[in-house]
């Protein structure tokens, strides 16, 4: 769906500045960019050597003078300067004019502090966006992108499992009634795989291998057909390369703790939901979005634990950026859903 191409002048942008990936939606064009939130920096002079996909390929493979940095952690900016360089690169990649400043909508986790939100706005403004940068909360954007009727007086529950945070929210009448943001998401799942292989097999594997194992073999519920794969890494005792056989049962065991934390966040939010809205959710179900929605059997696990019907968004990876884009396309009608929605 995403395609990378330069655009005509003055196009407004919506950005999903994610811990794992940055996505950009251009008004009238749809999603035009989907790249990893990674920058490879030359440590001697601070210049970016590569950004996005090219930089991610360098992770774990760089010489001493090049460092691959992920400027976002747990959904918030951890390295402001690198984040601003990354944003500038991505904006210039999709925005042909260096002179016109695009209007921009950016999304943030619901549990973000005022200082963290200001950092997102400042980074976007320094990178070339027009002031003010409009901010929309991720669960609201995900709900809009997943086609939930957010303006209606009914309870809509969204669970957005991203790279750095899992956002759980109940939305009604265009507002978030109750929400929880937990810093357990894709990155934690990757790390759980890495630590499990280290502990159980005395094998060191890289972040990228752990992520591939999670994507290919991760599950939250027993599978109809369990799989086995050969995983290569470095033996922690001999220091030599070694191959092990990993099963989907192993990976499920590895992911058990972070998956339980995500399930608990959903249960806690349901517990705080007003009874009338809880009845709506019981009828319409819980919508899950984000990359984590693609973990095998997560819908069955959530359904088993909550007793609610579970639906997976049509394009879970794009829900947040599509929702932000729809807010951008209808910026006057959606102004109430965003902060910093001052006059331009």
C-alpha cells in the first residue's frame, strides 16, 4: 500500500511517528511512506549516513565510527536531535517543495506528558512543518483508521499494539472515556524472544533475528499446526556460531509475560468502563490494530480472557496513520479530536 514518491507542492501531511516505523500520509494521496524509525549516524561529525530501511539493514553490522540509532523509545522521543534529522529526511522525501511548509497532524501515545508532546511538535516544526502542529492521540487515530464510529454515542474499544506502547481506549461521542497506555509492545516482545533464547539455549541472537522470529513464529494461543525453525546465533560458552531448533511452543512461552501484560491492560480498561458503554462493547466487540494485532491467535486469547468478540482492523499496520490522515482531510470537522488545533 505504501509507496515512496515525491509529491507536488504544498501538500499537507499526517505522520505516525512510531517507535519501530514512521509512516506518512499525504492529503489526497494516502500513505506514501513506511520506513523503520532508524538513523545511522557518523559519530565523528554527527552526520546521518543512512535513514530508514537502509539504516535498519546496518543495525548490528556497523564499524565503530557509525552508530545505528532508534531515536524513539516507548513511543516518545529519546534522542531529539536525531529524531529531528530523521523527520526532516522523511518530510523532504515526500514533500517536493523545500520552501512551502506543510500543515501537519502527528499522533502521540495517550499516556504522554506535556513535555513529551511538546518535543514531538518541536521536532516536526524544526523539520519543516507549519505551526501549529496538530496532535491527535494514537488510540483515537487508530479507531478512526479502523472505521469505528467514534462520533456516535456508543462505546468503541480499540487496542493498538505498536512498537513501543500498547494503547487501550474506550471512545464515545468523539472523546476518550477511559484509556490506558502501557509501555509493553513490539519491542518488549522482541526482547522477550532474545532473552529466552539466551537463557534456555545459551545462544546470543541479534535484535533483527529476534524480531523475525516474533513475526514468523510468534503466537498467543496454541496453533493448529506448530512449526519449527533453525535459528543461528553465537554460542555464549564457546563463542562460536551455532544453530538451534526453535519451535512455536518455545516462542509462545517466551512471549507469555509481555502478552499477559497486554491482556491485563485490556481487562483493566474494561473494568473502568461505564456499564452502558461496556454493554455496547459486548455487542460490537473489541477492535485490535497495530503490528501486534498480527500475532497469531492474539484475537482468540483476548476473546478467551475477556469473553468479548474480537475484530482485527482491516489494515492493522496502517490504522493509526490512516486515522491521522482522515483527521487531516477533515481538519475543521475533526478539530475537537486534536490538541493545538489553533487557527493557521
